[in-house]
């Protein structure tokens, strides 16, 4: 099980910023604050150690008795989203119930690799061409009403059934999706926002979970950092450019 600490956030939308070297970078703006520690899980009491974090204040008229009692016990305000992050007991002891967490507290600063998990956009009921990328039938003379059909789905006497996992029309999207190894390009402390390079799952105003990357500790872009000294010979330079170097 993953033992990475993270923050809850809300996807504001996408924009673009310019890096120090002039590169135009597409980024996703994620509102990551305020995150509040609303509880702890310990080995002695619960059998595992975890940190319970809440995000987004919830109006009192929408709070049920159970949530109100939980907020009262932890001396915090009711929140809209609650998630548990399973971390070692030593990590749990660093935080107190009611403490406010920021992106600086969890990620430390810019250029940090993170994993972002969210609920992808729902596409409704879709056919095999959009859902699975099938090419469809030929649009020629003699082909009637079969342009976007899925084709045959079964077998004959054996095995007399449709195989499991057969690609067919059905519900598309609205899945739990995690995008790994994205870069925290910039942390905006005053706005409680972070700028993440690239796209993250979900629609605008959707809730996401931003955690430290599970597979790497330092962000490194593919193909960056291997730049060679370009030759002054225009012929050699053009060959390198054609080879993608």
C-alpha cells in the first residue's frame, strides 16, 4: 500500500506560464488549501497508522449529526472531502489534529514530482469507435447501416459464450484515474494554489488528491539534460535536427 503523504485539492482549470528560459508551459491550477488535519489513526487503536485530512468548508445546513459530532470531537469545522493517507507512525506524530497544511509543508517547494488522482470526465454510453478506437466499416457502395457497428461478438458451438473483456459499446469515462510523475512548477502560497505541468484528470472544480510521487524523488523531463554542444557545421547541425537531437 502506498505510504505517500499528500493534499486534497480542487481543479480550477488550465492556463499557461513562461519559465525562466522562455519556455511556454501548459499548467493546471489546483487549489490546495486550506487542508486541515481532522484525525489520526494509530496502531494501538485502529490497527494501522494514517493521517486524516479534510478539505473545503461545508455549510452547517448540509452537515449531518455524525459529521457534526466528528468535527466537534476534533475541534475543527465540518469539511466537504475527507481522505486518509496511510503513513508510518513516526510521520503521523509530526502533525496535530486541527493543524492547517499547505503545499510548502508537504512538498517543500517547486520542481517536485507528484502523482495526481481524480475522477475522469464521464462520456456516457458510447460506441466501439469512440470507446475503443475501432475503425468501423468501409463507406462504399453496398455497405448499409454497418459503418459504426461493433461486428461479431461471439463464437459457435464452442465455447457458446461471449469471452470476458470483449470490447463492446458501454459506459465511458467517470473512472478513478491517476497521472504519475507530474511536476509542481510553482507554489503560490498567498493563493493556496499550485501550478502542475500538464493536464490532470477530471473536470473543472473537481476534487483531486495530490501526493508525493511514488516512483521517483526528483523530477526530470524526458530528453532534457542531454543537450550536446551543437556543431558550427550547418550540415552536421541539420542532421542532428533531423534525427531529433
